[in-house]
């Protein structure tokens, strides 16, 4: 029976640099301020990420609405034009040849 190895997923590229910069900035502060500053910084980062996601979601919604607004014109034009009905034509009947 096979066993699973390490199932952790890798962090995206650049994560290590951002984390190192965060902790380097915290190390520059006095020990008494570090917990409060870290908490405030993390909440500010969360808020900024939420704002980015909201902005991207709104942009996607605007693009979708713009695309949807363009399609009804075509649909209206198609409704105005009379629909062509498919007409099945019969093959001409073969005549019997008299010998």
C-alpha cells in the first residue's frame, strides 16, 4: 500500500522575500511596539488585499455587463428578420421506363 509523502503545497514565488521584508521591518522597532505594529500591519495588508479583490471583481462585472449589453442588439436584429423555415424538397419521382 502506497503512503503519502509530504502533502504541503509550495508557497508562490516571492513569498519568502515579502516575509523577510516584513520581519526585517519589525526587527527595526523596539520590542514593546512589535506586537501592536505587527497586528496593525497584518490587518492593513488584509484590507488592501480585500480592496484589490473587490476592484478586480467589479472590473470583471463591468466587462461582463458590457459584453452582455452588446449582444441584445444582435438578438433584436435577429428577431426582426423573418426566420427562414427549412423546407424539405422531395426528390423527383423516377419514371418507369416502358420497354
